[in-house]
């Protein structure tokens, strides 16, 4: 993985809507999860509103205000509910 990109993994409905399971995403510097989700929505408008999506960075669930760094692995998935 390049130090100027992140590896993005898409799961479940997100993968179906993007028609991609994994991709490398150029990233020149740190960015908040919320700002990155806004960029994701620009690339994949069918995911709107992306603020509902959950992120995991390097296999740890994170909040939208968490920082994503070049070289990170970012997983994107729908919120999960149980009954």
C-alpha cells in the first residue's frame, strides 16, 4: 500500500451499490472520516446520504471525527441493527 493512498473495503449493500468490493483511493494527507465520507458521496452518489454509513480504520470501528491517514485500511458498511 502506498503512503499516498488508502485501501478501501466495501461491505454488503455498500458493495452492491458501488459494484466494487475493494479499491485504492488516493489520499495526500490526513482527513476526517466525515470529510472522507463526503468525498465518497461525490464519487458514488447512489450511497447518499453517506453520513449514515459506518467506518472502521485498520480494523477498529471509528467515529466520523476520527482521522484517516494515508496508508490506512478503511472499511465502509451500513449500520447494523439487531432484534
